[in-house]
C-alpha cells in the first residue's frame, strides 16, 4: 500500500487534533492544527504525528510545564505549540 501524500497526512492529523479523547487536549491541539497544519514541513508533520501518538495526559503535562518534555518530543514544533498555548491562556 502506498504511503499517503502530505495533504492526506495533514487532513488526518487535523482531524486527530480535534478528536483526542479529552476536551482539554482537543482545545490545545485543535486550534494549533487549524492554524499551522498547512504550513508544516514533512519533517514537522512527522513530529506532529508522533506527538499525536502520545497520551493526552502526558501532552498536557508537557504543555503546561507540569512535567519535563522527554527528549524524543523536545522539538521546535512542540515549542511552537507551547508558545501558542501560553499566548492564548
């Protein structure tokens, strides 16, 4: 089966951003995806897709500063998400 193209990956990631399982994660990741998903490079999109695999509770702890960000997720992309969250809250 062929690898999905970048537009398909972006649509899936945007959908997953709004349908996380916890409303709090939806409200952090959904608006970020609405705003930025179309401009993410292939590398950034891969990082975002990996982030979407992490549990909501962990993502929220990293974003709020309650827990340190593991090295695997400590990327410029997550820094952008954190900055957007802090700017809006």
